[in-house]
């Protein structure tokens, strides 16, 4: 049970990291404030580094990870581009990123509660991912 919960938790975190990185990349070209843009790039880089670490763990279990749910990814993309079509301001981007971070934190914690038998190393990665999302959410409030 430990191994299965560990793999499932890591896979969900992998999908979440990929979704977060894609979401940041989707809006970066539209960010006007250089400090905000730097903040998003730094967060993206931290996500990518954590994703690399996570995928190394998955390799130990002979698992290739998980891509984001195509329907969720499509809905996110549609929401992003619909909102940006109406208003390409940093405020809109900060609002979209805040919503994404909140959804990420909620999902990660749901998976931590669901896969309680996962090993401690995997739980720590999930907690680090949740913290990254929370930190971004707090740091971009000034752009709302």
C-alpha cells in the first residue's frame, strides 16, 4: 500500500507541477511589470526543479509520471485567454495565477489526505509544492 500511495501522490504532484508551469508560460509574455514577470519566472523555475526531483523518485518506481488532465488543461487555457482577451492587465494575470495557486493547494492537500500511506519523502515533496503555491499567491497580491 505504501508504494502504491507513494506513486499516486507523486503522479498527481507531477501533473500539478506541469499544469502550473504551463499556466505561467501561458501568461508570461503578457506581463508588463518586470518585477512581476521575474517573480513568475522564479516560481516557474522552482516548480521545474521540484518536478525534476519528483520525476527522479518516480523513476525509482519505474513510473513515467502523469500529464495534467486534458479537460482541466483545456478549461484553464480557455479561462486564461478569455480573461486576457477582455483585459490584458497585470491585475487580470495576478487574479488568474491566484485562482490557479488556490486550486493547486486545494488539490495537493486533498491528495495528501487521500494517499496517507505514501512515504515521507513523497509527502515532503507534496508539502513543498503546496508551499510554493502558497508563497506565489501571497507574493502576487500586490498586483491584484
